């Protein structure tokens, strides 16, 4: 492996319930009752901007950029408050991250979450020091499934590797179809974990597991040498 890139929510931390609850709280102030089923079926994997915009459109409403910034700021404060006390790592995530770091693998996080949220949650679970690069929502113009975030992560990781990481020698760990698509466009190998979507919706990945507790860095190394 030249590099290892993790999505964040639903891959490293069990934060989707927090995002759902805070989206619901903020949207209620706008007269929108967002259901759990709608969130997981329609909006999971969106960054905050795209989620607020899509929800508004689905409810025949329009939020301009200023309004979305206001709603995002309110949601972010609610998320950070919960992350300080209740965020927890998903099974196997911390061990896999630390073992890869010990093996000297350059690593990044590429997520639709805001940088402040990623930094706080990763510090809380004790893995912030393992990542050389964080690509967050505010670093890109287009969220997943656009490949901009993963392209930027590869470019930034080149500063921490002897040779620039090749997409074909890089592994991404994702939990959503949009994330799988964004990495696959660049020719990156994708390991999907079925924490947020059923296995049937993750078929675009090169390998699918139910938990990162079932994965070792050595197995990730093998993925880059296999032809799919």
C-alpha cells in the first residue's frame, strides 16, 4: 500500500446517529420533520450543505447560502457538544488505524464532515496523531460522489511519502455508495464496511466486510496487488 484513506462517519466513529439527531433538531426549527428512514435512505453521506439543500428541495423549500451557513453553524455546535462526551469508535477501527500507523503507512481522512468535528472526534477516540492529512467538507467544492476530496487527499499525502501515492496502490475505506463511487472513479481500491448500508448496496467496492475488526493491514496490502 502506498497510502490508506478513511472516510470518517460510519467508518471510524459511530457518529451517524448524532448527525441524524442534530439535523432533526435544526430542521424542526424550519418546520421540517426529518425521519430516520429518509435520512438513511436519501441523505446519508452528504455533507451538511448538500443535506440541507436537498432536504429543503424535497420539502418544496429553498435555503439560500446564508441560510445554509446559519443552519450548519447551529448543527455544528450541537454535534461538537455531543462529540465531547458521547462519540465512540466503531469496532476494530482504532486497532486497524494504529497498526497501519505502526507499519508506516501514510494515512488520511477524507470526509464530508467539518474539520472541527473530525479533529474533536478523532482526538476523543485517540487516533488524531495517526493521520497526516484531513480533507474535510470545507476543503472541497463538490462532495462525494465527486472525486475531488480523494484527489486532494492523494495530493496532500504525497508530502509524507517517499513517492507520490498511486491511486491503484491506495486503499480507501468507505461505508456509502457515494463514497465508493468517488474513490473508484480515480482507480483507488475500496474496502466497504456495512455499518450504514446493507451489503447489497455496496457492490461497487472491491471487498466488503461487516466490521473493521475483521481486517488487518496485511489484508489491505493484498488488495492493491489483486486484479479485480
